[in-house]
C-alpha cells in the first residue's frame, strides 16, 4: 500500500506512504488536525495551492485508481455516491453522502442497496449527472484495459465475476439497475453491510458514456467535483486543476474548495519537498504534500524550531506493521515457537528503528488503535516494552529447542522504516537474547513483494504490513485471515494460511450487519480471538508527521486518511 494520501493498494506493502492509498486515518482531534497548524485566521476563497509530492498521480481515471475514501487529489475531481467525512480525528472516519442523498438503503439482509442522487448535480460542461452515468462508470472499471481499481465489485455484484466491461459487452451489468435518472440499485451475491464504505471508491464516479475516450480518458476526465483537469503531464507528474464553475456547494457539504487553482507537482525527492516546505519561499509558502512524511532527522530539526513545529500536522492511518509466520514451514508449525518469538520481541527497539515514538506507536493488536476498526485492547503474550527473553527460552524448551534456534528473517531493502533492514536488525538483536540466532535475508522491493505474496515461495518468517481500504475491521481482517481468500495462483495476503471455519463464519456474520458500530465491536472481538494463534506479531502502527507551507490555512486531518485533506485547505 502506498501512503494513504496517494493511492491505496491491497498489497499494502509498498509504503504509500495510503499510503495511503490516497487516500486514504487514530488520534483524537487534539493532536491530529488543525490545532496549531494554520488555524489562526478564517479561511477564504482564492489563490493557488501547490502540492509537492514524490509519487506521480498516475492513472488519473476513476476506473483505474485504487484509493481509500476516494483519494486526496482525485476527490477534487471525482465525486462518488458516498465519501469520507471531512473532519478532524475520529469524526473523519465516518462515511457520509456525496452524490447520493444518504449512505444507502439496504434491504433486510443487505444484499440489495438503493441510492437516490441529489437534485441539481452537474458535470463541468453543465450536463446533468444521472444514475445511468454512475452505472456506466462502474461498468467501465471492469474493462481489462482500465484495470487497477478496487476488486470488490467483481466479487460482490451478482453475475459480475466474468464481466469484461462495456467495450466488449454492451449489455452491461444486470446487477445494477437504474429505474429512473436519479435511482440506482445494486444486487449483491451476499450480505455486505459495509457497502456504503465501498461506494466511496472512485469506481463509483459518474462517467458520461458519450465523453468516454477509453484509455485516454485520464487526460481529461469529465469533472463532477469542484475542480476540473486543465493539464496532465507525463502520466500525472504534473496535474493542474481549476474551478469547475458548474459545481455547486449546495450539493456538496464536504469539499470546501477554497483555492482557485491547484498545481500538483510530483517526482520530487522527499528531502527536497521537506526543504521547500520548511523554507516556504514564493509559491512554496502556499504548498502542502500529500505523500511525504518527515523523517527522524528532519523531525528532530523541526521540533527544535517553534515556527516550523507549528506547521506540522499529525495523523494516523489504519495501518499495522507486523511479523508474519508461515505455519506450514518448520519450526513455525509449532505454536510454542511462534509464541516464544512473540515474547522475545523488544518493541521499544523496533519503535526506535522506525524513527522513534513520534513516528511509530507500539502495537500488540492486529487491528489499529481506532474506534472505527473496533479496536479491542489485548496482549496475549505480555512481555513489556523490552520483551521477555526468559519466557521465550522457556517456551522454546517446551517446543523441544533447548539449545535455541537458528532462523532466517526475510525483509525488504526499501528505505521505508517499516519492513526494511532497520526493523529486521532490531528483531535480530532482541531474539538473540532469547537464544534465537536470526539470519537476515534482504530483498529488493519487487522481489520481496513477489516472494511473500506467493503461496509457493512464501518464507516461514518475514516482515509485512497491511493498510485499510476503509476504516473498518472488514477489509483489515478478511484478506489476512479468511481462508476462502487464500490465493494459490496469484497474489495471496493470508500469510498465515489460516482457514478456520469459525473465523470464516464470523466474518460472514459481521458482513451482514448494517449497524457499523455493532460490526466494529465484533471485528475487535474476532481480532482478539485470532491473535491467540500467534500467526502474526504486531509491531507498530505508523504516525504521519507532515509539514505545510507558512501560508496554509484550515488543516484538517481525519482518522480515515491520516493526512491533510486538500479539499479543506485554504491559502493566505
């Protein structure tokens, strides 16, 4: 997953730094949002907002984007049936209506969802937005040449598994009905109480069929949001947005759209981005980043400067870094060995390796520490902050390894402070105290991802991480622990190869719930139950620290994305 601000991919491994995922969010409002960051004056309309990013906003087509909550830059152009609540902290983890009048009306068993579009919705050319456009936008996301978006609809919609999109199959999807211009109905294969969350993905963006130019659509997608694309250079390396004069705030309670123009410049080195934001010279004074964090050294410098410190926003995204075990490989088939490693881990040294407590928070649960995920505190292998090597030795002895063990830990060589050598070395040092000798196997990022996500090559002991497609336990636990999601010939994320009927049944039962608060409690309880099997060792949840320019006002950071929401940002 990239960091939440850019693109969120289910691989959740490439530090989208959403990663966010685009867009992809738990800390309370007191340290996650506008407090102390550009909040002193009333925001007003006008000016140009500059966005300085490392990663280009590639594939700027709503069908191809895989973002959390509609993304950051994309959600300025693409409106969807629902969207994320644009507020600080925990309130920002809620799903709210966007194009639709509500978050959806389910039938009794949540297998049919009905939406009604608001009145007066228009595209950038003044044409009305219709339910048929939403249906068509979804259908084109099935076209092989426009692949890359969230995969859920292929699994969830009735008869959609083999659909190839409207270019090859003009009959469309019968699972999506549009009885009139403002009504759209979805028929699902099974109950899905979290469908309103899915409806925030950009695949739910309306696309007028007459304006669809296929793979060229990303150059000038037809805007349904407050801004339209006027330039898209080098596959998203530079995107310039200007006002969509047909957008009306009367139909959009979420996007503030303060600047007149937004200039997104990407392909920049992260250190350069932070230097430019720090100096805030010229146009950089009205600049932000949606994908570049402060590193440990940069944070130390900023912390010592009162003015710079006042321009740092702090956020948390639903994301967990952890040790993964393959229990089909010895000695990890022995639960006592997995438990011993769980006891031996020195989380304080791991947190330090990740940049310190300002950039990483120690974790003993797989689910992130946020209410929306249903976080339920537990520590099945309590060893304090520094680990318990003696308890680990005791368990190894019970497992038949009186003289200790020699293991190989696979990690990435990427400089991400997550699955990288720094973390691996901290684990190596901690396990040595418990009589476990750890050899490190560092792989280049692509090789690492290919190895750990292939059932045939998955190692027994490796570093991994996972991020949320939306702030709920469902897309966090199911891909990792639902036995029916084990992929034998493709990218597999159920690293523990768990196929427990009781776990699978509980996932199905929770998915039937449309009361998301009730569902959250059940996800938390399930996390606690699965944790007893020691299939993973949760290590830490990242904290995002990002600078903004000196002229930036109205910084909002929600627990959905964990990063500044540019739909709320104003410039002096």
